[in-house]
C-alpha cells in the first residue's frame, strides 16, 4: 500500500465493531477450520432472536460437489433468517466422495468430526460474522446427513440443532445406505457419542426429512431417526400432520413432537436429493418441494431452546449538553419485559482514552448523568442500556468539543481494505476528521471515481466491471476547507465468468466444438471460465485444468491474460510441438469430435485430422495466430 503524506490528525479510535466485510455475498473456496474448500454466505440480515446471526453448516452427499449448493437457494434462506451458511467439502472422503459416517473413530478429535467443530468455532470466533454461539446448527444430505447427525451427537454443546435429509441412521453400515433398512437404537448411540456432553441434549432440537420419491436410501430411516431423537430428548409425539407449503404447489408433510423439539418431514415429489424449492438446480438438488434450508431457518428460529427471547431495552429522547469541562447526558430507557435497566455512557477522546459513567433510570425510565471534569478535546459519546438478562440496546452516539476548536487539519484515513467478488471491488476503511468538517470520501478506480457511503467513521465504495489482473484505487478524504489526504490501495481481479454450459455458449465463451467434454464434466451445473491469451491479441476461455475451453478469438475487454498483464507478442517464427493428441487438445492446438470412446482429433485452424486416438503422437506447427497444421516447421 503506497501512501501520499499530507498533514494528518491523530487517529480517533471509536470503540465499535466493524461491519461484516462480505455481507450479502458468497465467498467461495475458503480454507477454514481444517477444510481446504468451504463456500461461505454472509447475509445482510440478522436472525431476529438472541444476538447477531445464526450459523448453518450444510454437508454434501456422495458424488455431489459443494458447488451444487451455490444454486440450491441457500442464500435465500440465509437472508430470510439471518444465517451464515457454510458448505465444506469433506477432507476424508470414502468411496464415491462420501462423508465416511460408517467408518473410523467417532469423537471430537477425529477426522472430519474435529474439522466440523473447528469450522464452527473458527467462524464463531470472528467478529466480522457476528455469530451467536447459541444459534449454531448443522445439516446435510445422504452421507452428509448421517455425518451431520453424528457430529451433532458428538458435540451437542456446539450444535443447538441438526437437520437430517435422507440420511441412514447413525452407526449403520455402508450396506444399509443402499440396501434393506438397518435397525438402529439412535437414542442410545447418540448418547454414547456425546459422553460427558450428554447434558446438552436437554436443549438441542432436530429436524428429520426424506423425499417421498427416494429410491436410493430406504424410507424407513426417516421414522427411525425422528423417533430415536424424540426418545433421546424424552418428548412425546403430537397428533396429526401439518401441510407445509410455499404457495407455488410445492409441499411437505410435517409431524411435530412436544415443544417443537423434533420435526419429521416428508418432502413431496422429491427423490434422493436436497430439497431446494422453486428455481433450485444442480447435482442432487431438487426444486419440486419446499426450500428445506428455509424450513430449517424458521424451525430453528421458532424452536431454539438456547437463545434468550427477552427483548433488549430501548433508548429514547437522548440529550447531550456541556458546561465548562463537563458533558451531561439525559434521556429515557424502557424495557418491554420490565427487566431492571442500567445505563452506561463512555466518553472517548482523540487519544482513545475512555471515561465511563453509569446511572440507573427512575421508575418512569428517565435518567441523567454527568462526566467528571475533562480536558479540552473532541469526545465521542456512546450511550447504551443493559437489562438484567444482559441484553444491550442499540447504542446512541454523538460527539462534543470541549474548549476552543483545534487548528485546521486534513482528515486521516485508516484500516483500508479491499474485498473482491468477480469483477467488483469494494474499498472500506475509517476516516477521522479532527475538525469534524469532513466533506467527502471518494475512491478513484481505473474506470472512474465513486463517492463513498459513510456510517459514522466507516466508509465503503464499490465499482464493478473492472479489468482482470492487478488494479489500484486512490482513496481521498477531503474536508470543507479543501484539506485532504490520499492513500493508494492495490488489489487483484479474477475475471472468471461463472455460468452454466448453455449460458457460456450463449455468451460466446464456448461453442459446440468442445460441447461433449464440457457437458461430461459439468452437466447443467455452473462453472467458472477464465480468459487466457493464446497468442498476440487472440484469447480463449477455459476452465482451471483447460479440459473445457472455447474457440480462439479476439480478446475481450474484461481482462486480457489471467494475471492482467499485456498480451504476449505475436510470434514471428514458426513453433512446433510433438506430443500426444490429448495434450495438444488441452493446449488448444487441437480439438476433438467429442466421442469419449473413440475420439477423433483435428488441428485447430487447419482442421487437419491427426493420426491415432487419444494417445496418438502428432507434430503440430504454427506461424500465425491460432492456426495449427500437421507437421514440423519448414
């Protein structure tokens, strides 16, 4: 980060948590808690109960990529119910890419059980996510459902609720997943897995679900899992069924147990798949019934046994005044639950030194307090009300200058950061102006300047459509007198385009020449292509391993090379390569007819047929952009 220096004020440290860096977006392929690949979604919303957001960990099924859950409407559920969503890719997979629920040691320090606990605790420990430790849940499909179920049994202190979708009962064998139903004492096994943590089952809840049309995992497990958890929790089954509907003809049948501790769902018109609701798609994702993630969001919110459902107190009619070297605060505080309230006011000067004064409201909720004598300075005032249950009101904040105003000084920038998603970059940071006459904060990107939005001393500015590769942005804070300070921040844009195969073709990134290879690898799921320079100003779009690629064509304006550098110069001499036909194909020098059993290969540009099949060896040469011919250079 390069900094341009102008007269700067001392940093005024405001004791407030920073806003989440990734609100309302997916962060893909994160390494968290022992997993190398985790997709994370952070909503703009909070849960509406307890403090902050909930966390829902979702585990994939056998042969299922975590990428399938990017199109399973999880984000919709996250925003509805204030849930951080985490979708980890299993580290210790068994056959067919399954979570290995039927083998290995089942305890808190083993394999992916340990990783899932670490994933949850790592995310809880990050202030940016604002996760309430009483609202941490885990769910999954098929092998992921059984593994989630086992994990919730091992660590009931961590997971307040579990969602089991089409999962064989815990402790069953791999044969039980595809064959006849295996009988299991779910309550006993779950209690054994928990050991000394069994007392936490008194406040855990469970949702058990199964598609009615599932012909892969025996339907018997739905009832066995539900009744087993009800026995563990010692709750009784309620009479009747409830029809759950989202209003578009997608339904599920629900059975509940006492106090909502256990729910059992039959997902109508769903086979062996995660039920994503209307518009959901992807491998083992079914859109014919309700959105199970949204159901879990509401079920957990309505029935969570661990959150304090009292409402926080509220502040009103706050008045701040000053006399000589003291600051006085008065106002009114109320609590809907009639809990006793205490008032706290902090006075923070420009050197981050804090003085705190407390008060108790009278019987009508009115209060007043006065600071001790303070030195001349700017003071940030934060007032909060806390009830006897520990719930805290929204803070009231203001600032007051004691003594004569300071000399004219330029604003100061701090804590600058850049988050990138696709070809959008968001610059955030803090700005402090000692004179309190800040006029604006602007961020100049390569494609133009953006006036930042501000909340207190925090600011944010976003620009999309940026070119791939290395980028810079100049952040400038200016006060009413024209004094300013600037800092240059650097970041990198990955110009990859995420779409389905048909969408890539429609956008011109792919054509039907390589359709079969792309379809076999991705089917109808979304995947990312990045533009790569072939030679000169000619580029092609390809996936990470170059097995799915498009035609060589003029480079687009959104990125150039993968690193954003200038395209490589057009060769002036002939170049040649001798290797197998498949390697020629991966490098773009050849293409195939798409027959996976007897592929035929042809030189790109000249369309000359190459001898042999996949491993046949050919020599190709080229002296012009994207035109390859059979044979060596002259």
